[in-house]
């Protein structure tokens, strides 16, 4: 397979070059010789017509595996027979035409928005990517989000290359035994059947008379006492590309071949080695491919060793001082934090870091202590460790949480990095997660939208006015689609449950009964996600008697479908999973509350498309965003959730239900009891009555009104096109500009910025406000406000500081928060190092009872005004 075609092929050192002709590991005969090209581009994973094409070849094979590469490998004579199948050939031509139109569409959104930014891509590093179940290298929300982000970047034409790891055993396959214990299995993936191809290189110099033999592109990283090599694989995702690294090579030692075997598996040595391969090896892979990113996006802290490698590059190749290299690297880096949960913020002990990076530092003329200080953290007891999140936060031009609430939580969680800065102003913003609608929307729902919103409805992903049309969809048609999708989910659940029982050695009677579980007319609730303890999968079982009444109500029955995995090392999560399973075996709940094993994208797709209600009850504010509920609303389901993550900003009263109220100061046990009671209250008094309230035509009009309100208000706000546009405009574009500026003039600006920062830090302890005064006078509107101040700058020139008057408001906890900050004008600079400032306002809002002055550093190359964490306050 060749290099990603969006980027230039280049010579590798002197003796190797990338193959410039794209070759696929399998071939198909004419007249459908382009089937491999379709199979090896995950564009098909969000195109129902392309999936229908592969299903036509062998329907049973497709339903069993949903993998076009494996399908084409095993099609055999069936494929040759299709050469005379007129309907198939017509389908093939239509799909190829649609593929070509997509791949060659110009101009794209990004091409129109930023035409000068089309050459150098965003490099997006992530430990997992969830594109489709046929490429099972994802665990949960982080990977699915990364996959949807990549697809949306392709749709929008954002130049984009992902970097990750290709795990030989993926995450794990879940089996649940007859007692409810989770059994983790790690089957080996057959890379020949994956939609991924090796990146090949050819020798430039050939032996006389002999053709060049392609060899796989390998990159090396150094681990303690040995060198480890990783094969580069290429995954095409529409117009985007993803490079995956795999250490399972014969040239590596047996234990090193297992380094990329399992996602989130192994001990701490395995984990740090994986992240070295991802971060350091990932940078080297991009360099080998001739790809020069303009923006480096670290999607969670696992990838933060990218920063070490880039600093080392600049030290070695550009001969930059350490501080200059740090500024150059930080200038074009973006970081996204995804969780407030401690286990999700990667950290390593200092002895382990010493073990793995002492040689790296010696090779690259770096001081280990300076690298370690970039991510150094301390606990109250004095224990010190290295935090990947802190490293990424300190060395990024822009950082963000993944919902509005998570942004607030992150600013609070990491406020110690900027101790003097108001929490609300710390350099962590937020961009709320979304979902890739074409991936998660059922084709039947897409067709309903096409009939009533117009065939071009996909061209309006973030148009809130356009989506108001969803309220006009006829109730009858919407309800028919909803019933069809639910029936498909029930059929799927019955088949899956029957297979589980067969494996457990159940009787024929039990297996036959499984084919009748769930009722198509019953209110169906879904709960599917990682079984982490804070997600509280068992919350609904806290009042079992009330649950029994709900599911056994003959007039208004309720049924619940659970699915999810617990990490193999998470004992608490596995205990919750066991408890859920045991509840499904109770006589009073059996067949009405079920647990489906081996939760993956296929299971998730059936659930989000078929359930009536999506239940989400995390312990607030631990859910950074969550996106499964966003997939449900695309398909006409409704959300019933704690006001956490994305739902805290999505809920508007008429578009779903909130569980309980936002409360502060409760213990976990108290919060759990309160939320369980609130959950039953909303189910019994609101959700169930609304679903079963029917008119003469048998339609739940109020329910469908909520469904359409959910679509109208939420689809344009919580999709990945909206999300990626926000990344492109709020983070990628300014980071690209800042990177270009700081790295220009052969990094002279990076050196200048580092020197200015050092100068500001040295001079800041002397800076102070010598005097300040505030006077008011009568004016036509309220009062005229005059503020004057003198600031001792010492040797600091005035252009490096900004003096602001801050209007403050008291919060509920008594703390003062900056409501508005207004710059003072420089009046004159005295000869004694004091500079005079003033501010004249014609009107003082009555609500501003408190005023404070502050002095901040100012420089055009700073990524954020609080980047340095320097500030000086004085009350007025």
C-alpha cells in the first residue's frame, strides 16, 4: 500500500522510497475490479448503499462478519457469478460513482473556510480508534469518539491523519458465564482480513537485473537495553488516513512482540512502552512518510510522549536550546482531556520514567530532570509522579474538555497548575462531543428525513433553523419507523441471548423461551456502556420491588436491555456486571430485563436505533460527555439522564427527561439513594404515562412531540460535523497560525518568546500596584466611574503588561468571580519605574458591587493571557 495520497511521497534517507502506486492485498476480476478499493476504505462503514452492495455478494457471510475484506477473500465462485448479474452491476456502478464523487468533491467546507491550510494536516494521536466492529481496536467512548472525529474530518475536508496502535488481540471479547462472571478472551486478529494495509517501501538502488522487492516500513524506538521496531499500517477513512503501529515483528524479541497485543492490558512497563511506541514511534512514522503536520492534536494523555520526541528533534536537528524547543513544540499542539476519573489520567512513577527515558535523554542531549519537571506532580503525602495530562496541559497552545460542564470540572481539577488565576479563566476551554450521524442513524430514519426534510438534509448538520422542520414529520410515519427499528432490536437481542444460553448448556426449553423474550409493544429502555463504577449500571436495582411492579404491569409493561464491559482489572465494575446479570435471572424479572454480552459497535448500533428510552445515570460530574444518548436521538429515541456531561447542556424540558436535580455536598451513598428515588419518580410519573397515552389511532402524540423536539433541538448541536467545525475554528486554525509564527525565522521567534517569558518571570516579583483610586460622579445614565492606578514596572516596558479593572460578583459559595474585565489606558511612564493608568466609564452597572485591579503579562505570541500564570491583584 502506498503513502497517504493527500500528502507528498518523499525519499526515505537515501536508499528507500515509498511505493507510489496503490496496491491492495486482494484483487477482483473485471467488471468490478474496484471492489477492493471500496473494501479497504472505511467510507463504506457509513454508507448504507455500499453495505448493501457487499451484502448482495453473500448475505449470510455479511450478517455474520460485516467485514468486506474478509467477504471478498472468501467469496470465491460466488463473486465470478455476479459478473453477469445486472442488478448487482448497477449497484456496483452507483456505489463507485458515489465514492468517486465523495473523494473528489471540491471545494469542501474546510477548503472554502481555510483554502491556505489544505496542504499540511492535523495529526491526531489517540490510543484507540473505533471506526467499525470489523476493526476492533477500541474500548469505549474515547475510541468511538476518535473514529467519529476522523470521519467528520473527512466529510468536512479537514486535512487529517490519525496515529494509533494496531492491537493483535484488540481490546477483549466478553463472555458471561452462567453465574454472571465476566470472562475476557483475547482472540488474535487476522490482519489479512482487516481493512488495513501495510505501508511498503522500495529500494532505490537495485541489484543489476533484479526487480526491487518491497519491504514493510518499520520505525524504531529505544526501550531499556534494546531497540523495538513497529510496522506501519494504513487505514483509509474516506479522505482521511490513519497510521497504525504494530510491534508484532519477527525482528523483535518475543516479549516486545506482545507490546501492542492488547489495548489497556499488561503491567506498567507494558503501558509505558505502548505509549512510547504511540507517541515517539508515531512521530517517527509521520516523518518517515514525509508528512509534516501543522497541528498536533493529542486526544487524551496517552499520546503525550509526542512532545518529548518533538523536543528531541529540535534539540538534535535545529540545535535549539531546551526552552526554545519547548516553546516551538507547544505552539502548534492541541490537547483534549476526556475524563475527571483518576484512572483515565495516565501517570507513571519517577523511577519508571527514569528507567525508560535516561537513554533517550543521553541520545538527544537532554537533561532527564528537565523533561520530568514538565509533567511533575505531587500528592499530599509527598509522593511524586509524572502525569501525562499535566505534560500535555503545560505544552499545548490550546486545551479543552469535552462538554461545557466537563470544561468547568477540568478547570477546577487542574487549577493548581495556574494557582493565582481565577478558575473560570484558566486556559482550558470546552468543545462538546458529538456523534457521526451517518454512522449511527438507521437507514430507515435517514429515508424518513429525506422524504420530509429534503434529499439534501445531510448538508445542514448544524443548521438549527433547518432542523425545526423535524417537528413537521407526520406522527404516523415516524411511529411506523420507530416500531420497525424496535422489532429489529428485539430480533437481534433474542438471537444473541439464545447463543449465550446454548454456550451455557441451557435446556432446549430455556433456549426456546429466549426466542420469546421482550415484547414489541412494551416500553423498551436501553443501558449500554462501560461498566465503570461511576456509571452506576445497577442504580435501577436499588428498589427492586418498584422495578418488579414496572416490568410486570400488564397494561403498561417496561423492559430493559443492558450491555457493557468492565475492564479486566476493574473488580468493582465486574461486581456490578455480575449483580446486573443476577438480577436478570430473578424469576420476577426474567425475560423482561436482559443482559447482552460482548458489547461492541454492532450491539451498540442495534440498541441506539431500537430503544424507546436511553437511560444514563452516572454520578455527577464524573461523566465528561457521553455520546450514546446522542446516537439514540438520531433514531427517534428519548433520553432520560442525570444532568451530567452533554445532557447538562442539551436538556431543555420538552426534549427528554432529567433524573433529579443538581445537588452539592452529598456523600456518594446519599447521592445514590437520592438519584435512585428520582429515577423511579420520573419513570413512574412521566416517562411511562407519556409512552402509553394513546389517541384513537393508537398513536402516542405527546411522546412523538417530545421525539421531534429532541431531534429539532439536539441533532444540529450534538453531531461531529458541528464538533469538528468547532475544533477547526476555535483550536486548529489559531494553533496553526501561532505555530507558524513561533517557528518562523528558523525558530528565532521561539527563542524570542522563551526569552520574554524568562524575563517576565524574573521581573514579576518586583511588579506591584503602588496606588489605586475609584471615584464616581453623577451622569445622565447612572454614574460615571473613574479608575486610576500607578503600577511599579521596574525594568518591564509597558507594552509587556496589561492593567485591567475587574467587575466582580459574589458566587453562592461566597467567592468572587470576574464578570467583566476592562483594560486601563496608559497615561504616562514616570522616571521612577511607575506607570500611570486610567479608565473612564460613562455607566457603572448596578450589579457590580465589587471591583479589583489586576496586572497581567501581555505579548502577541502568548497562546492565552494566563499562559504564564502570572498575575497581580489589588482591591479597589
